[in-house]
C-alpha cells in the first residue's frame, strides 16, 4: 500500500491525461443518458427570447473563435433554432476576427437549410469589425455606419432586413454568445448599461461565474454556462444536439477528477502519518 | 511664462476649441430621421454615479496631496510583489531568463496599463542582474509601449546597453496561437521565473500549468476573477484584483503613488459602510437608501 | 514637449470619455462616436506594427541561420501566404483562405482549448491537497460544485444542482464581489493616475 501511495504522490500527469481522455471518449461512444433538470438562468435565457414578439429583429452577437467552438456551437445552434421557430429576424455579427465564418456556417445550416429562410430578408451576417468595445459604443450611434457592408460585401443600405435599423433602439433583444473579451462583460458595460436594452448571454463554463452578478442584477436576463447550460437549453428548445450528448462525457470527466483529488489526498495523509 | 508653457497653453486651447466647434457644428446639424435630438448637458439619471466618482476622485487626490507634503503612509506587505524580486534573484543564480507575460488585452484595458507599469519596474530590477527579460505580446499595440517601458527600466538602472529589443516579441493576436507559442518559449528557453501579470482568459491555465511543469517560480496577477482560481492552483504567488493595481506604488514606493492607494482604501471603507447601512435598512423594510444606488 | 504632448492627449481623451458617460447631448455623443471611429482605425493600423515586429525578429535569425531558423522561415512564409490568400482571393466561403481556415486553423484552435480539460485535471490533482483548514474548504467546495454542476450530481442527490447554485449565488458571489469592488477601485485609481499624469512608467517616462 505504501508503494502505491508513493506512486500516486509522484504520479506522472500523463497518466491523469489518459484517464481523462477515456472518461470523455467512452461515454461519447456508449451514452449513459443521465437525466438532468433545467436551472433558473437557463430558463431566463429561453424566456427572454420567448417574450420577444414574433417577427421582431434581434441582434445576435457571436463573439467566439474556433477554440471555443465545441463548447459554444451547441448553444449557438439551439439559440438559432428558438429564434427561427419564432420567425425572429436575425442580425448576426462578431467582434472576434475569426468569428464570421463560424457564424456564416451556423446561419447556413440552420436558417437556410433547416428553416428555409432567405438571406438578407430573414437574416444577415454583418461580419467582423475591429475595435472591440469601441464598435459596441459606435453601434449605439449608428449600426449602418459601423457596419457599412455585410460579410458578403453587400452594402447594408441594400439589405431589406437592415431597413429601419439605425441603432440598438431598433432591435428587441441582444443575444450574445461569448468566449471572453470582447464579450458579455463588454456588452453589459458598454451597451446594456447605456442603452437599457434586454441582453441574454451564453458563455464558456469558465467565464459563467464572472457573469453571475450581472444575472442577479437583471442586467442579463438569462445565462447559459458552457456545455451544461447548452444541454439544459436544448431540453427547453426540444432539440437533441451536441450539448445533451456531451453531458455524459462531462459527468464522467468530473468524476475522474474527483477520484484523482481523493486519491491524492489519501496518499498525502497516509505518507504524512508515516512521516515520509 | 516661458516658451514651453505658452506652447502648451496654445496646444490645449487649440484642441479644446476644435472639440467645442465640433459640438456646436453638430448642434446645428439636423438629427438623423426617426431619432430624437437630445439637448441636455447632464444625464440626471446618472447623478449618483457622478457623486460617487467625485468622492472617489477627491479621496485619491487628497491623499496624494498629503503624501506629497511628506506625510508617511503605511502599506501592508504584499507577498506576491515581494516574490517578484525573489524570482528575479533565482533566475540570476541559475543564469536563466525571466519571462514576463503582460496578459492578452490591448492598451485600452487598465490591467494592461498596470502590467506595463510593473514591467517598467521589473525591467529596472532585471537590468541590474544582467539576465534576459523576454516579453511575448499578443496585441500589436502593446509592443511599442512594452519596448518603451523596458528601455526606460534599463536606462534607469544605468544599463541601456543591456536592453535587447528583440526580446519584446509580438506573437499573434490569436488567443490560442499565442498560448501555444508562449508554452513553446517556456519549454525551449526554460525561464527560471514566469511573471504572468495582466488580463488573462482561457489561456491562463495552459500557460501556468506548462510553467509549473518546467519548474519555474511563477508569480501571477489579474483582476479577471474567473481566472484567479487557475493561477492560485498553478502558481507560487498570486496577486488578487486590486493588488495588481497597487503594484506600481508598492514597487516604486513613491509617496504620490502610495497616496492613491490610501484614497482607494478610504473609498472602500465608504462602500463597506454603505453596504452595512443598506443591509440593515433593507432588512427592516426601508427601501430609499438602496434606491439611491440604482444606476439607470 | 516630448513628455508633455502625450500627457495632454491622455488627459483630454480620458476626461472627454468620462464626460461622455454623463452627457447625453446628441452633438457630444456624435463627436464621441467620431473619436471612437478614429480609435478603430488606429487599432486596425496597429497590426502593421505587429507584422513589422515579426519580420524584424525573424529576419535576423533566418539570415544568421540561428537555431530553429527553418521554423521561423515557415512562420513568415505562412503569414504572407494567408495574407495574400485573403487579400487577393477573398475570405468568404469557398475561397482558399476559408479552406485553410476551416481545415487547419479551426482544429488547431479547438485542440488548444481542449487541452484545458487535461490541464485542469492535473492542476486540481496537484493543488487540492488538504494541508490546512483553508485548503480543505477550497477542495471540498470545488468537489461539490464540480459534481453538482453535471447531471451525475443530480442522479446522486436530487437537490445537488440547487445546492451548487446556492454555493455559486451566495458564498461564491459574495467573495467575488468583494474582489470586484477592490479591483474596480484599483482600476479607478490607476486610471486617475494615468489621466492626471502622475503615473507615466507605461510611457517610458519616470
């Protein structure tokens, strides 16, 4: 036993990596279908979109890049499904340089292929603009001046969905999917606080705790935290997506980490008792 | 009044007149269709923010003025900042470099500004020991600022010849490309000390964990609360939130900078008082006090 | 003047944008929007600085055939290749730039992010040793939140998610707000020192 604890105490981190990899891969191959319920912040996200009158215009700010794709794409697709089911007109943009192709793909998959919506009439991808929160503030004065053309190079003045859209007052809600900076925090500080417009956020699990104060103060009407948030949201939207499928893997990975922490402490106390 | 002062007054007046004329011209212009032209010069909904800011500013400036008069000010020991000197000392003993990572944000983030201030002080210390200081940078705008801060640090230490411009390296503005490259520097160049001070996001643990695996002494600091747990578990010392901003005063011990810390502390005491009063009044059902703090 | 001009610009810009928060006047807001436009242009132009820095650092090393010079050459060539592909071929779907974006950049970025799962595991294993009472509190809370925030927690105990929500909403948030208030005051103080020119180390001035 002493030898085992010494081995655990000096454990090569690559062994931990192998166990974590197995804990993620195996449940994806052999699903366990563990049940779970929906938490309040996720319900808030769903209800905020649900309350927007059918056919209204919403701003869909997708502030992420390929790095956070596995975590944020499930909620992006689920949010698009809810918005398209309500026939909301989607004005998408990204403040991350590598974001627009990802937004374009999601819009093509959902709006064009699944819901047969028309580009320019029912949805538009405004693309990327350098400037981070400065762009947000600038949009408060004029969205067409900030984004004079869309991702495909068409002048915004020639796009039907953009007619009558001048600033944030002309959209009913901002749906933000955020991987970091610029993202939810900046949308709250620069836009929600200044223009008093409804804002919901879907973000990576690691940044969700930072946004909890905004949810509590009602500056965020709803919050999806990481893949778990996406999975809960998929239940509400009635969609079986990557979020729900990833929950078993995430559960197992957390259990493995817990077991390693437990083993590490057992080894620590055992060796401490023996004075090693 | 000498020529320099006259030039300054002319410059300030010119900029001010330009701004005023722009505002007046804009006033004449017709507002865009469908929007209402706002003629108000003060947003009364934000009076509470204005008063709070005025109190905080006054407290800071008052303490700075006091400090300038020579009043001695006590500042508590901050282990993380003391550790920077220790880390540089260890790097010197080992004859290895120090890696300074100033976060991933641009100069418009106050944390990056604070980080550049610390970088200047760190460069001054390092210059005395004659070891390389490597600064990998994610935002191109930060490159010239970091160069200037390090150059000035070496200059202040009387070692301008030891300053190596090529060690201030722009890597990539892509977050994970940057993280991969910095991890590469840690593994190839094996710095004896890693200083991670500034604004960090998902790359924080990737950097700190790789640094820990190389055996480097690590001092981290950020005001991005959600990344603090990662630094706490993977680094030897962590500067939490305000400690990052206190660094310049702490390291330089300049009275006027120490004064600003005292001002912040007074403001903090007032906030604590307001929280206590607010909690008591809310508990007994009195609502007006908390309403004073609602921001429109 | 070399010292004063940057300080004046900093002061005016800082004071102007503080004023912008309190002044709803449309003329003033429009001016702020215009200045923000300048800021966007300056930020975008700063990428030239980045490219120049990469060229300066890597050119010398390639020319002198220093260690790993071939990797540095690949870096510079790749940079110009993608720059050329984007400028001359466009960046929309179906272009060469897009192909490389989807097939190289996207999986590499996702790989780096995915590494976090493994690093979190090894960092948690190493750090969560119950050496003191504070360390015990940290480790126990971490484990509770970790298990409670995934579906298996709910299977173990039905109210586990509510319990972890409470941990997140009450003790966690209380600590976080305390740090936030301190950090915000520190940021205000640093901002004020920079605007008033008391702090100028970042400009390379003592």
